[in-house]
């Protein structure tokens, strides 16, 4: 059952491929804007690159959150899925995983390219990749709650950022700090541990909150 | 302390008085906005009840 | 038997009857206490040997910051009670507290910035507490914005309730992470609330203002609940009788 749900979601994302490539391009462009706007000085860029890449990844991932529930909500499939698929939590988890696989992971994959552009030292790459993998997963999770709450609203998009961003700030702080610390040659395992804990907590609580949110929206 | 000195607050008069001033505005504002809304609601409802009574 | 008693307590009508006689003295007492506290704070209390007279801002900044955090927790509890047990009054309470809490957060931020300028030299410092307060402001605004975005008010209640519950779990996490981030970057040691051992001449106005401001916020919130009741229960007979009298 879960495999079928997952396949359906991935197929849906594949069919609207521009939904997948748009965030990537946005990510690329946004990061590139900073050297142009701030300074091309390599050393300065390197010290702020962790934060810039993280913020840009966050914004890019948020762009594609709409695709999680909106189409299914519009044609009523969401309601059907939730009520008749046996376990609404599986539906939500399938959607979250497919969002992460089609949005978050591509962001992580091209992040090394951006890191080079931002003069991030190469020994910080592992920190960048590991923190971003966890961070994008957390974003897909938190985004699913925010999306569940706003999917039925007209101005949902703007409200979504207002809801999700404050909740994501701890992740941003620790994720960006992991990269910056690694860039300076310092330990960053503590930050990663924190991210892991946040991920574990989200995995436990988010499906509950998402299902509750969607049930409210589909009324 | 003279009143002049009191206002001057040792050079920090602007900061202290603007803080207390903004606080005053907000507290009074909270009270007035609630009271205004109350009056509006009561008037609105009374008007409606009178209409309903007339229609009966 | 006790269920009847509880029901009577949470019924809009009895709430209205109780607040009829409870609210005016609450408001008056809180205002009087605030005036006394302000007098003590502005006139009858000592200046700080480092910060001079700007320390008087503390008597506004600390109580409003406390009220804002306290308010969010109460709002979240009310929202949770309303969500879990579907008690309308609880949702009304959460909705009434939100703007008051947001106003307190705003005041805490503004007085914090004004206090910071002469003390730290800049209008804004990413101090752990101020930053957490800023995020708290976003949480309050998000709660109110989400609620007003729903056309069906009861759905809006529940949606905002979910948000409040998620948010309250997050507030200590946000504070911890901001504190950690802040100590990482801190160049100077900042202590917003002053030294731990405060002379009694400063402690008195501080505690007085804290109590007075929290009492005032509670009274205003309870007043706002009355408005909510009038709005939502407008078709009930007891309201018609009361207003036509």
C-alpha cells in the first residue's frame, strides 16, 4: 500500500517536471546574487557562504511546497486518500518523502557546485552535504504541516512562509553553523547531532499534526 | 531633583520617555480598541434585534 | 454533578455574568498598580551606576517581555483545550489573548531596542532574548493571520489551534538555539535584566509592574472574550434579552 502511494507521488512529481527544476534554478540564481551584491572577495564570501547557501536552499525548497497537497486538494483526491486509504499517516509520509526526494535531494546534489562558487573550503563539503540532507528533510516535514493548514486558503502561499519560517529557525541556525564551523576547521558534530534530534522529533510529531491540519482544511 | 532634571534623566531623557510614552500609547490603545469594538457590537446587535422585532 | 458545575463555568452566559462584576475592579486595580509602579520606577528608584537613568526602561521592558511569553503559553494551552475537547470558550480565549500578547511582544522589542541604543550603542543587537522575542512576535502574527484567513470561523479556530500547539513546543527550542548561536558570536557580555542581586528599591517597582501589567493584560483579554461571545452567540436569547434591557 505504501509503495503504491509513494509511486503515485513520485510519478506525479515527474509529470510536472518544471515543479522540480524551478526550485533548483532559483537556488542557483539566489546564491549567485550574493557575490554580485556583496563582494567578490573570496575570504569574505567563504565566511558567509554557509549561511547564504542554507537560506537560499530554504527559500527554494519552500517554493515547491505547494505541490505537496494543492493538486490533490483541488480535485478532491486528498479527501479520498485520507479517508479511504486505510492509514492517513501513510499518505502524508508518502507525500513528504516524495517532496524531499524531488526537491530537497536535488538541492543537496547541486550544493557543492554552489559551495565552490562561494569559495567554501573543500573540507567543509561533508558538513554542507550532511547538514543540508537533514535540513531539507526537516523542511519537507515542517512544510507539510504548514501546507496542510493553508492548502484550502486563497492567500495560502504568503501565509505559508509566515508559518513555516519561525519553526525552521533553529534548524537554520544549527545547519548554517555546522557549515561555517567546518569551514573554519572546527568541530561540527554537535550541530549535526542537534539537527538529527530535530529530525527525529519532527518524524514523530509531524504526521499527526499534518493529518490534523489537512482534516481541518478539507472540511 | 528639579523637574527639569527629572525630564532630562541625566541625558537619557529621550530614551526613557519614549519608552514609557510608547507603552502608554499601547496600553491605552488596547483598552480603547476593546471598548470601541464592544460598543460597535452592542449597537450593531441592538439594531438587528429591533429590526427583527419589527418584522415579527 | 461536578460536570454541571464545570459546564456552568465554561458557558458564555455565566462568563458574561461573572465578568460583569469582575472586570471593572480588575482593570482599575491594574491601572492603579501600574501608576504606582511607574512613579516608583521613574522617580523613587535609584539609577544604575553603569546605565544611568536608562535602567528605568527595565520596568517596562521586563514585565512586557514576561507577559508576552506567559501569554503565548496560556494562548497555546487554551487553543489545545479547545482543539482536544472542542470547547468553544477555549478557542475564544486563545483568540482574545493573541493581539494582547502580540502588543506586549511589540512593546518588549521596541523598549529593548530603545534601551539598547544608549547601553550597547546600537538600536538592535542579536541578543538571544531579543531574537527569541522577535520570533515570538512572528508566531503571534502567524496565529492571527492564519485564523483570519479562514472564512469558516470554527475551522479557523482549529487550524490556528494546531499552529499554536506546534509553536509552543518550539518556543523553548528556538530560545535554546538562539542562545547557543548568540553565545557563539558574542563579542561583549550583555546582561539585559541587570545584575542578579537587585536592591529592593529596584525590585519593588519591577515586581509591581510585572504583576500590574500581567493583570492588565488578563483583564483586557477577558474583556475581548466578551466581545467574541457577543459576536458568536448573537442569536442566543440571553444576549437578546440582555441587550434590549
